């Protein structure tokens, strides 16, 4: 399949570039900037995009493309497009001049075309583009032409058609550059001549065939199903390929939202007719191990270890019954695997706490059918495979569940109180039509007593905090400015209907500096 390779120079937009390319119908992959030439050639790219990045080409430790790699790429004549830092890097490598500017240019600006190159075909003489840079190209090497400029940046886009090298100072991948897609499309389809082969329908068919081939001869697969989007889509895909040779293990750790275990069981056992759905009620074990534990990281460790213990026991039990179990499926998706400098912090954290780390002596073969997909692609596939929207649109839910939303000590009583309040919150958020536009929304149990008055009685009870955030990827998030009337209704219902809370507060902190979760 025709592939565009994105080399990552540390820009926050690396995954965005790759997603845009895929949206245009062409497969794309990301590799770190210091990948060697054989790794790059293994991808067999038809075009290469050098991403942006915060560094400056003249800094000692700036991410560089090794000379050997650059010259091999030049020899191969694979078209290369540099974006922002990548735009400087090409010129630096070709012995042009980059100038450091003390003042950064950040925001929307007007781009003027200086001629009509293929790269900018379809753009008007003046277009709005998004800039974010300090350095800029001052002098082009021989054979390079200026394609466009802005009032402050004389070389905002260039090309060397003979050598197949192109650059844009602005960011075509962000929506703040309204015609940015056109620039990427020109590069991918007209300059790199890629065919539009990346279609999810084809992907589904291929993936099902691959699974059938891999899991042949009556072999069976185990999958830890949490009910989240990734594991649910992995489940339906595998089920489509191998039917009831798929065994899903769903662990109720006692830290789930209200009715979660019933909802997930209903969807998979009744609606989707999964015959081998194994429900394990481990609430007692988890809550016993968590009693008296207050430190958030200790909570996470205990939950992670207990999960493995329960999952392993259930797997061993099933293996005795079904000796053909040979595979373990995981819902790993592309951003979990490819840690760009921008995502590594978040994904590393999620991985250490959430993803299953298998004991060394487990001999099952891992299969990860979604490992090349982005979340929005996973969602589309899930819908096509018949998963209900309610599962597909789910907000992320942390592996340690309500344990990190119940501050301090955890008890069944506290969790039940939190579950009731959280249930009301979700109900009202859905009624108000806000669920889809929020990234995450949840209640937090704050074990802080304050005074209230209910009828003729004074109360002395705990505080329920509401957190609702808007985000694109959880790396940054803003608190949602939910309508006061909706918040008032939620607060009134929680205080009236939930025993244990007599006060509701709304969290108005953004990330950074605050995190999304409280613990
Ligand atoms: P923070 O709180 O770091 O969260 O802003 C970012 C995203 O990660 C989720 N999160 C977790 N997910 N295990 C998980 O599986 C965890 O321990 C964990 N902690 C935070 C959080 O819900 C948000 O989507």
C-alpha cells in the first residue's frame, strides 16, 4: 500500500499530520527522526514529511537527520516536504541560511503566493495560514524557488522540483490553516503520486482475513474486555473473524460506574451474541486489598497487580477447559505504540497503569489487530461492525476506575455514593445534549465534611466535585463552561437524591497545570 512516512522532530503536531494524511485516503506511519536508512526504507515510503519541532537547527543538541540518511533519501528522489522545523532542516542540510529571530511569530497570518507551484495549487493569491516559529529561512540554496511569503517571512514556502524537496513554514495540518489540507493533498497525491488506498472497508476485510489465517486450525483467543472503545472494537473484530473461538474476560473490580457490568454484559452477551463472555466478579478481592490505602500511586499498583492476578487465574481455568487457547489479544492502538515526543508522557503513564503487563512465563502469542489505527478510525470500524453508538462514543475511563476519583480511603459505601452521584451527572449531561462534545465528565468524592441544612436539620457531610473537560487528546484540557441551569439541576439532584453528599462544587481548573483526574 502507498505510504507516507512522517519523521518526528518533536513537534506537537506529528500525529495530527499523520491523521490528516490518512483522512486524505493514504496510509501514513511515524518514525523517530534518528531512524536509520534501512528502517526508513522498510516502510517503502512514496513521500516523506519532516515534522515541525521546537528546536532550532543551529542548536548543538537539535534533532538532526544524519547526513548519510539525508543523502540516501536525496539519491532515492523520494519527495520530501518539510514543515516548520522540517522546512528549516532541508535548507540547512542543503547549505542555505536560517536566521534566528528573537521574537516568535505565533498565530494566523496572511500568505501570499509568489508563483503557481504544484504544491500550492488550488490556493488563492492570499490565504490565511497558522504560524508558530522563531527561526526562518533567510537564503535559499541554488535551484530552490520561493513559492510564497508573508509580511514578516520572505520565504514561507519553497520548492526544488529537480531534487523533489519542498517546504512550508506554516502548519498545513491544523484547522487554523483553512486550506492546509489542499497543500497536503497536493504533496501526497500530485507530487508523491500516492494512490488513495487507505479505506476502512478494505482494512476490515484484510484484518479479518489476517486474523483467520493467524488463528487457524481451531485455535482460540483470550481478550481482556473492559467495555472501553478499544477493547470492545477488538472484540467485535475478532468475533467476526473467529466467532466463538474468542473468549472475552470481563473483570468487575468493584471500581466501575453504576450498572457498568450489566450494560457491557447486555451488549456483548445479548445484543452481539458472544457465547464465550466470561464475567469475573472480583469486587471483594479488590476492595479488600485497597482498604486503608490512600496513596494514589499505591492504589494504581494494587489495582494493576490484582487485575493481572485475576486475569491469569481465569485464563488458567479456561486453558484447562479449552487447550486450544494460544493467543492473547490486546486493544493497543497506534498512539499507544508510537510515542512521539508530544504523546510519550501521557501514553507512558496510561500504559504503566492500565495496559496489561504480562508475566514473563505466560506463553500466549500476542495479537493486536488495531495497532496501526487512530482512535477515530477505531470508532468508525466499531460502528461498521455493529457496535452500538453508546459504546463507540464512550468517554475515556481510567483503568483504576473510581479508585482515583474517591480521594483518600476507599470503601464500598463511598464508592456507592460516588456511583449514584456520577449516574445523575451522566443522565443530566446526556439530557442536555452535552455528552458528545465533552472529552470527559465525572464526579469525585472529596472526604471533606462541611455543614449543610436539610429541612429542619443541620447536616455534616462530604463534598461532591464535578469535573467536565473539553480536550482533543488529554494532553491539554479546558474545563467546560457548562450552562449554569444544567449545573444547578445536577447539583440539586445530587444533594437531594444521594445520601452522603450535602455540597457540590464545580472544578474550574485547566490542564496544565491541573490534571484531568484528581488523583
Ligand atoms: P490526567 O489526569 O493525567 O489524565 O490529566 C489524562 C488522561 O489519562 C487518563 N488517566 C488514566 N488512565 N490509568 C488509565 O488508564 C490511569 O491511571 C490514569 N490516570 C489518568 C485520564 O482519565 C485522562 O483521560
